[in-house]
C-alpha cells in the first residue's frame, strides 16, 4: 500500500529560506517519482516555489537522515544557497537535537570526541569508530550531550538528551550515543538490528541557528518527545528544561564575550574523549 502524500508543515518562510518540520521516516528526495519524499510534499504544499532549473526542484542545502524528524531548512534562490552552504562549511550553524536513548545517563553533561569512518565490511551504509578493524577514512567528530530527563520508555529505563554536534559527520549522533552505551531508542542500524519495537527512531532536529550573512535564522520544531505526544515516554526526573539550558548558555556566552573583550584573546574549549563534566 502506497504511503499517503501529506502536506509538509512550515516553520519559517522568507524570500531567501523555507524551513519545514520534516516527518520521521521520509527521504529528502528520490529519482523514484512514486515515492513520497520531502520533495513531493513540497511540490504539493508550495508548488509556486519549485525551480525547474534545479534537480529535484528545491535547493536542499540542509539535509536530515531518513528516520530523523524536525527542522529542515531549504534555500529559495542561488544566493541564499551560497550563503547557507558557506555557513555550514565554516561551522557557523548551531544545531540542537533531542533524543530518547536507552538507559539512565548518570552525568549531567558529556563531551564525546570520537572520529567516524565508514564500515568497509558491510554492503550497506554504516559508520563506525576507529576501534572497528574495518573503519575506513575516519574523520574527527565531536558531540556534546546534555541530560534533560530520565524515566521509562515502554517500561524500560530511558533518558531524554539534548545533543549538540560540533561537526557534521554522517550518522554522528547515532554512532556517538551507541559508542558510549546509550543507543538512541528505535535505532535499528546501530543496535545491530535488535531495537525493533519502537514505531520510530527517537531523534529530532529541534533547533537551527545561524547568521549566514543574508539574515539571522533561529528556527525551532515542536518537541515530539513529551508524554502528550507519546504516552510510552514517562519521565520521572527532570534535571533541566531546554529553556533553562538555553538561558544558562546565553548567560555563559555573555560572560565569555566580556572576558574576551577585556583580555583581547579568544578562548576555544577543547573537547575530551567521552568525559563527564559538571553542568554549570
């Protein structure tokens, strides 16, 4: 039975950019015209924005995995695409993800510094760390993990995390979570095809922030990992809300900027290998 074509939900629109709330389990585009994709949803929802000169009709400067939901930002003209592409290349884009992972994470905050490469022993696409004997072409990858809540998902221990990737490697968040022993719930690939009960992989692109030159973008997609949206998720301990974390980071950022102005120097924190650090 063919999947029904649903209209895509708009989060933001300007003359330069369109941000939508990508559904879970849907590809960005495909050469198979019968397949439901973000492209076909955009064709149905915003036919006036399709550019016949562009392959697949839209400039997908930003991409998400098939199973990942949330903020997806498209460029609406060539100039906008150039600016956003440069912002990604220069690491001038802040991306915040939410995830539900297996187990109760015991620390408030963790920095994971593990290079990622392709697993050359498999016929399908899977990434791995250099500890794998078949890891090909590993490249540096860093992620910050922040504990938000712990509880039960379907009666099993689970933790809600805020994930902050500092690099943009393929499957980075999924591999890093699995590497430290807390795989993302429903991640079939990185649980060796064992986590099959959940209806989806619990990874969501929650917020995207960038000042790409043309305009400042700060776009958020609704959080799907709340009991009202998924009754299987039952948090019993809230360590901090996203709003509290964001406010603390803004406060720390303001302090850092003041310190840099006084000292006339740049402070660049160095990530450590899966080391827990105290939350401030």
